[in-house]
C-alpha cells in the first residue's frame, strides 16, 4: 500500500547533559553529536525499515541534502523533496542520563510549504491511499482539506502540539497518533481511558492511537479498545521513539495486520530505539528484532 509522508527534515544537534538547563544557567555539555532528524524524516525511515512503500515530500536547504541521500539509500522515494535557498530546519536537543529529552526546534525550510507544493505532491494520488502528516510543516490545514477531497486516508501525528492544531479541520483526519501531552491538549483529559473516550466522542469516525511511554500504547475506535504493554529495556535516549512507533504501526496497519499485532511490533520497535542514541540513527530495521 502506497504512503505519502508530507513531513519535515531536521538537523539534530544533540547535547548530553547531567540535567536540563535552568533559566539563566550556563550548563557544560558532556558530549555533542549531529544526527539526521525531523519527525517527517524519522517516520519515513521507520516506514521504510518496516517494509512499507513510502514517498517523502518536503523541503530542505543545501545544508540538508545529505538527509535526502539518507532517505534515498533507505529506499524512500524523495522525488517530491525540494531544495531551496533557506536553511534546513534544525533542533537543539538536551538528553539526560535517564534518556529524557528537551527540544527546541527551528522550522527553516519546513515552514516554506505552499498550496502549490501541496497540489504538486497530491496530483497523482488515488482514492484510499494514505497520507501521513505531523505538525512541523506549514500549510497543514490546506493539506488536510486537499487530501480529504482526494479521498486520502489522513494519519495525523499531532506533534509538536500547538494551539493552532485545534483550528485545523481535524474532522477530516482518520487516524490520530498522539502521546499523553498531545492527547490532553486535544481531548481536555489526562487519564488515558478518559482521553480515549473524549477522542471517540469528538472524532467519532477517527481511530486514536495513544502512546504512553513506559506504559505502552492504547487504541480506540468507536466501542473498541486495545491495550498494549511496553517492553522493559534500559533506556538511553527517548528521542525518535514516538516516530519509530508511528512508522512501524502504520507500515503494518496499511497491510491489514491485526491492531494488537500492529501495536505490539510498534512498541517493540520503540523499545529498541530508546536503547540507542539519536533520532533517525536509532530507528531499528526488521533485522534488529
């Protein structure tokens, strides 16, 4: 099944720190690394590594062409990736010894997506094809509306969550992938069961996948509820775990794999991811299972 991922590219600057820097503090970093990232790129890699056929659409600057090559080498179709005269998006990431992370993002070329770009990407899609999006590029409301008009199955990973998301045409989304923070912003609830009930009430025709970190993941669609425990591992860095989960879940979902199995393999992939440093570089391949 064909998947278009219209998403971000991001150069990740990763700083290993003993704890998150406090206001007014200058904190020496224990280590510094550069990794490919962006929720879009990460999820395209995870989809490809999980065996899906995926096309990645987006924009980068000249400083980000090496990431396009990375996707090419993984078997991702990057024919809809444009190189423009604006710096590639980048992120400054603090990672603690417990594997927790704090991230500041600069949108860069990711924020230069226009309606004409959307038209160019969606011109050849077919009814029932899948469109995966995150909240790191511009023109998302227009993208959602145009994809829906072409009868695409829209999967929205509502990350990072912003106030503007509530103004998007979310009733056109068929699958939400959210963590606790994102789900609380959408549903107005913090308890996982209440979150799922609220999402079903607000979006009765959509499926919700709620990721809960060490508590695993849950799925809701109408009256159906599925619970998947997490795999216990020694986490080093949680960066990219959610993207790994999303890619592996969707790669199996589009092939009509049972929901419990989709959640299980997605949680297993995420558990491998958190034992490694970095975002894109930590995403496992099927041979790693």
